[in-house]
């Protein structure tokens, strides 16, 4: 049986990762940062069954609402999926939105952490440039940008994908959602994740009529 060269191994890995966003996690090549653990804060992304199920649902549904609770790893998972989308697909404009710009930058930094900690020699990582609230992949003409919530924030952009984090706690949630929908018309993605909270988000999750 022929032995693969290093370049052939990298090419096969990239093909697997391109075709399956879960592959890199399953193979133990994605790492997260647990700031509550002083001894071993950098950890392999846990390949838990519920996270794979959510990944498959995300793949199949460009419009998705996901309720979450603490320690489920959903923010990390969603940041990784949108990083994967930017790294392996040219011309992607991805926006990560929270209620405050600083929180949005924190989510962008999670994407950067996972990118930076992919082990050397695993794949040919695209060149990445990091700025406040942004990661750019110039060779792919793709980028990830963090924005605060607000109806005026997204109107100037056309988005390939939007990730709204902790949507239920935004003071301007429905205004932002209304302004965002035209930006993804024609094939864009919208993923909304949030902890439990009464209000418009709960009604959206349970398909209730908004008053």
C-alpha cells in the first residue's frame, strides 16, 4: 500500500474539511479557550453528539433559531461554523452581531483563536488579517466582521451569513432583525442563538404570533 506524501495528506484533509464542517472537530484539530480552568485553559473542542446534531441542522437550514444554555458550547460552535464558512468559501461576507460592539469583537476573537490554534501542517490555512471586530481572508475575498445590534448597522451591507448571539437580550432585537432580512435575500444565512428569555425571541422559537 502506497504511503501518502505530506502534501497528499494535507490535500485529503482539506477536502474532508471543505465538504464537512464537523470533520475538523471530529479529528481533534479545533481548540477552544476555557478561561475558568487555570491549569489547562486550551482544550480540544469536545466532539459531543448534540453539537454534531446542531451542526447538521445548521448545514441543512440557512434560517435557524437555536435556544441555548450555559456550558453547551453553542457560541463556540457557531463561531467555528462561521469561521469554516469564511475559510473554505471565497467571497463570503459574514457578520457576527451582539448587543454591544465589544461583545461582538469577543466573538470574532473566538474565531481567531480557533484559526490560530489549528496545528501547523494540518491544512494550508488561508492568510488571515486580524483587526478590531474583523478577520479578513484576502486571498479568498472573504471576511468576518463584528457589529453591534441596531437597525442601521447592517443596511449598508450584503451578507453571506449573519450570526446573532444572545438575541433575546437586545433592546432593539426585532428592529435589527427587520433591517437584516433584506441583506440575506437571495441565498444568505441567518443563525440566531440565545439563552432563554421571555419576549419576541421566545415567540419566534415557538412560532407564536408576535404582538
